[in-house]
C-alpha cells in the first residue's frame, strides 16, 4: 500500500496497519481487495500478495455467510458489525470471526479504498463463553454444593446450594468461605494436592473435596460438596462393632496365647517336633490376631478423642536413635543396611508416641525392602519445620495405591504387599498421632523404585 496513492495511509495508519493485533484490509468500490495486513494474512493462512486483487464479493466463502452483501452495503456507506463462522478459502479451516465494516468517504481517486474491514478471530473466546455457560448451567442444576475459591478464601463462583449452606453456617448474607475450609484451600494450592473436609450442617455431614487448579499466572480451587451422612453413620456403626468385638476377643485370645506358651515351654509334658511345629503356628496366628485387636482399639481411641498427647520440646535425634537402635538387629538379620546420621533438631512431641511412629515406619521399610537393600533415616530443618524421612530401596507403591495407604482397612492390590504379615493399620495410627502433634505425614514413591515416608513437625 503506497501512502502517496492513498490519502488515509499516513505514517500513523501505516504503523497501525502493519502492527495491529487485528486483521485489517480494504476494498475498493467494486469489492476488490486493495490492502491486506500481516495479521489478516496470518488469519487467512496465506500471503498478503495472494489476497490483494481478489474480489471479496465474488468469493464463495464470503457468500456462504452473507458477508458479500454486507461488503456491498459498507461500500455504499453503511457501517456494519457482525460475527460469522467463517470457512477460509485460503486456510481451509473454520473460525469464528468478528467483522467491523467502516465506510471510507469517496475522494474521487481511481481505485480508492471505500471500505475498511477490521477482523478479530474470536473462536477461542466463543469456546470459553460456551464452556462457561455449560458450567453455569451445571452449577445451577446441581443439587450438591459447588464453589470456586482463591487461596485467600475469596469466592469466585458459587451455586445456590453452596450459598445457602454457607450463609446458614456463617449466619450472614454474602458470606466468606467458612473458616474450616480456609486452611485446607491454602494447603491444597500450596502443595498441589486434593484435600477433603467434613462439615456438620443441620443434621447432616457434608464432605467438601478441595481440588487445586494451577495456572501460569494464578491458581484457584474447585470445591465439591457431597452429603456423606449415611456413610459416616455406617462407619460409626462398623467402628463400634469392631470396638466391642475387639474388647470381647482380647481377653480370651490372651489366655489362649498363655496356655500355648506354657505348652511350648514343656510345662505340661514333652512334645514331639510335629506337635511343637503345629503349636508354634497356632501361637504365631494368635499373636497376629491379638495385634489386630490392639491396633483396632488404638484407632477407636484416637478417633473418639480418648487419646490426648502431652507435647514437650525435646531433641528429636535422641528418640529417632532410640527407635533405630531398638530395631537394628532385625535389619542385620535381614541383611538390610540401616543408615542414620543424627541431626539435632528440637520440636514439640510426645516422645513415646513419636518413637512408636518411627518404629512403625522402620518396620514397614524392613518388610518391603529385599536383602542387600538400604533403609535411610533422613532429618533436616526446613522453613520452620523438622522434616524426617524414612527412605527405602524396596518394591515401591503405585500412585493409585498411595491413595489407599492411610485409609482404614483399604486393600492394596500388590502381590508382594499382600503376602506380608500385619494388620495394615499402623500407618493410619501413625498419621493420626503425627497430626495430634500438629504435624503432617505423606509418602513419595514410584513402583519398583522404593518409597520415602515423610513426617513434618513444626519446630515452634
């Protein structure tokens, strides 16, 4: 386009024409394309020189969507503004475009541009709008509470059900996020993990699942609510049944164990090897059953709030060393190298329960690490927390199975793990104890590459 031949093509127009984020082109009084800027060439998928000289009113792709008639009206002096789904004859693709036609006054110049067209590709925007409408309809029709919130607790989107629940919980109109959800939302976005929180509402229990959505420039969490009243009631009934059953089983099982041990000690007469072998198997299984009963009772005590911890500021390395040395002989028997280099870190714990947790993590590592493997206890101080890790070179845990590790009575479908003895409840108890010490427990693992169980405890 030559500025000398076109009165409107001064330097400012040239700059806008060449660098505009919108497609710009012009038609003369016959509808012939006289200019075609780089952005328009990009939208069309061809070079500018291939477009200049074509008659826009004759192109089939324009006729199909009625743009040819709009072009003629624009040339005649009538501005227009429209959106069309356009199939480019150059780019061979469908897009949604916004066209704005601006008539240019006739200056009596031969081949003068008579219509300025400004074009924007709005395909992506329309897709987003469509998805937002779907989401709005979904949230409006959904009978479960749905929210979208920021890390600071600001509510971005909320459906009617969630709004009613939160208003009743807060007792005010236009409420903020309930306090029990604020910290889990922050933690979810900081760690990129999903969390769930139970909130009592009227005579129900609503479980809110917090799912982080991380973006390049910002992040928010989608919060999905669900009525879990019946599930929680069933869980209580099951726990009560197990508690009563466990209490009733513990005494007779302890008596049975005592009599079997007396027999194995020869207190009631000599035994041959076959008899001794059978009794030893009975004793081993009796011990496993007693262990299950004791662990079940421990879990019920923890969940009922019957266990309260007395925290004291102590050097963690002393109690980790005590647990390590207490179990080291089992590692030596299994030909597994147990490594621990003490690091002095003071944090508030209840020593016996803390040692119980460390011993449980070491026992698990021992079970699932083959001979000649290595189990390492790691300690460090990080951002005001004491971090303890028990790392093994064992079988590892798949991502799906990791979700089941800290759930009561959950079964992991792993042949190696299935053949190991134990209740599988030790991790549940350990996690609960650490949380009662104001800490967190989690696992990082890869199948076939070993696992690391972490504990984080606040130093203050």
